[in-house]
C-alpha cells in the first residue's frame, strides 16, 4: 500500500493524543509561538495564500484569500468561528479531530485569530457530539492554564478567548450564515449574501468561518512552510484530506490521503475493498450534497477538487458513501431526500415545498406504486429547486435526485415493472 503524508493523523495512535501533554510531546504548539513572536498577521495570511490550502468544509474556497477579505479596518470587534457542526450524512472527520487531535485544532484557531485581529473566537460543535464537546472544553482549559489562551499570551500582548458553543442538532446551522444566526441567539436561518461574513458577520461584525479540518491544518503549514505544503498533491488542490468512508466496504473509517489519489485506491487499498465480495454499484464522493458516481466513473475518479468537478461531482464534505450491488438506489434516494426535507429551514419556497414534494413523489416508487411520468416530474421539481434560494441546501437536495435518476433510471423503472424492489435487500442501505 502506498504511504501517504500525515498532517492531521500522525500521532493518533497515542491513546492520550487529545491531551496537551501528548500534543506538545509530538512537537505541538511550536507553530503558534513562531507566529505570535516572529511573524506579522500579514505574513501569516501570505503564507496561507502561498500554501494553496482550500477549505475543507465543502466548497473548497482558498483559505488565505478568505482571510484576506476580513475587514480589518473596521472599528468593530472581529470574530472567528470554527465550524464543527458536522451534520452532513456520512461525514465524521471533524469528530475524529475534536476527539483525538483537539489541540491541533485549537492551535490553528489561535494562529488564525492572531492573523485576523480576533480576540474572541467560537467553536460551534454539533450538540450530539458530546465527547467532542468535553474534549474541546478540556483542551481550552489546558491551553488557558499554560498561558496559550487568555490575556497577554506568552507576553506578546495578544489576547484571545475561545468559547465552546453547543449546537442543537440542526443541519442548517452548519451553513455559515445559519450558524451565525444561531450564535446570535436567533433561529438558525441562513442570511442572504452579500454582505459576506468577512465584512458583516456575527452581530454585524467582520467574521471568518472556517471548517475544523481547515483550521487544524494551519499549524503544520506554518511549522513546515507553505512551499512544503504546496508540493503535496496537485498544484491547485494541495495537501492531504480526511476521507470518511461508510457503506459496503470491509473497513469503513477515516483515512488521511494525499490529494490527487485515485478514489479506488482509497476503497481497495485502505478500506480493504468491497464487503462480502459485493460488486461496486456507485459512490457518493463528498456527502449526499454532491452527485453520485457510477462504478465506471469511480474507476477514473481522482480525489481532488478540480478532477472531481471534471467528472461532474465534487469532493464536498469528504464523506465517501459506498454502495454495493445489494443497495436499493430507489430507497437510498428516498432516505437522502427525507433528510433534506427534514432539515430544510423553510425560509425559501422552492426548498421547503420542493423537498417535501420530492419525498411524496418518491414514496410510491419504493412501495412499487410509482408511475413513469413521475420520474420526469421529480427531475422537474429538482431543477426548479436549484440556484434560487438563500443557501445551497436546495441545490444540495436536488443533486442526489438528479444524479440517482439519471444514472440508475433502470432501477426506478424496474420498481414500477416489478411492483417494488425485486432484486435488492431493502434493509442494507
Ligand atoms: C446546509 C449546509 C450545511 C453545511 N454544513 C457544514 C458543516 O457541517 N461543516 C462545515 O465546515 N461547513 C459546512 N457548510 C459549509 C459552510 O457554510 C462554510 O462554507 C464552511 O464552514 C467554510 O469553511 P472552509 O472555508 O474552511 O471550508 C455547510 C453549508 C451548507 C449550505
Ligand atoms: S435553501 Fe432551504 S435551508 Fe437554505 S435558507 Fe432556503 S429554505 Fe432554508
């Protein structure tokens, strides 16, 4: 098996990896000292730009560029929010970082806060992630005791407090502006952009929202240099990435691979191939918000932002969901669509009504009572949901509907002809 560089998971074999003692024993908390004592905020932002790091929350937006948009001239307070809401189905990589590499994430936040002139930062953690909340709260206390957080950090004159905030189980609060509404104490409604958070974010103040994995990568870049990072993987999608694999593979789990690796290397070499000799039917490469790939497409798929786009999908959240031949694609699509319908915040008519109608239209197919024209109607509903809403949840919901029906249409037709699912187990999805 090909060896991959480890930036985020190098020391996770240590059972105490979440503690300050272990993190420091493995060289942790050196990068932020270098940053605070030897670098200006502008130099850090420049390093981030040169590294080519792209956000790991879903969209792959360049991190250094996002930081450079922060309105630092504003007289208002500035905020940093670490997006640890992680609610995309099949996605559990930030959980690993919060549970096992908690201090690397915090060190990344301290560096980002210093670069962005932030003195109050938040970690917004999915409420169900109780062990992540406990570990993060403990890590914040440990860092405070050591003088890495609080007033006049290490005598540099830089002050920073970090607040751990628990979400209440709403997927929509993972959207950055939904999250800011929630932090403001309001219902987690996403807000219209522009203005973007870097100009007008939390409480109307300049705010940067970054994903947990993005922030946890920052110390390594400063410690080892942006040039070293930029050389890992493809030029436009450098670095490593955490892929969380679930579904019909022998060894599901979180794997750190260099960007630019073939998708089938992840499945066959790292995950041990398909479970019970099953034949691959398809893979969702980045959480259900991105189009599924057929087995033939998977053979060509490369794990980086641009290569995925070229074959019509996306790296998204890093949630790799594998479907073997035993999966019923009709039922799987219903499950995913029900998720989006439940989680729609209801602000926009195309999303609120469209996701609900899609569920109503899909149910008869699962029950073997579907009608052929309803497949086209489903495609029409999906099309009318896209590109006309406040946030991208509606586009995300349209993505599996369109890609499943286009790529597995025969299965939907067979459900009509056979009066239900004749050849697939309905319990294994
Ligand atoms: C419905 C919805 C849910 C989202 N959930 C998450 C999430 O759980 N974690 C996350 O980091 N980003 C999530 N995002 C993306 C965020 O809005 C934002 O782009 C991201 O946190 C930016 O971080 P990055 O630049 O480091 O990738 C979600 C977006 C949408 C529309
Ligand atoms: S697209 Fe859906 S989830 Fe997003 S703001 Fe509109 S109704 Fe809410």
